[in-house]
C-alpha cells in the first residue's frame, strides 16, 4: 500500500511531541473491531515509551477544528 506502519506513525508522533494522533486511511477490509485493536496497539506503544500521546482512530463523519498557536 505504500503507507507507513503503525509503529512508525506512533514513533514519529512521539518524536514530534504531538499531543494527539489520529489514525486514518484504513484498509477497507478492516472491520471496526480490527481498527479498534490497531488503536489499542498504538496506545500500548505509547505507554511503553513512557511518554504522553492521545491516540484514536478516525471515524467517518468526524470533524476536527485545528487552532493556530
């Protein structure tokens, strides 16, 4: 697919010291349970790092507003 791995996405977010990571562009063959498990695996990677990072999976219809600093 040419996308980065889950562990690479978490590592980059941790290195960049972001506050929130939203996983998106899921494999269409993955059901909700699989997506939830991937998000949980990402949270476990964060916990193992000892750092703080909020992780969630994008959901259809979700809107986010980004504020400038």
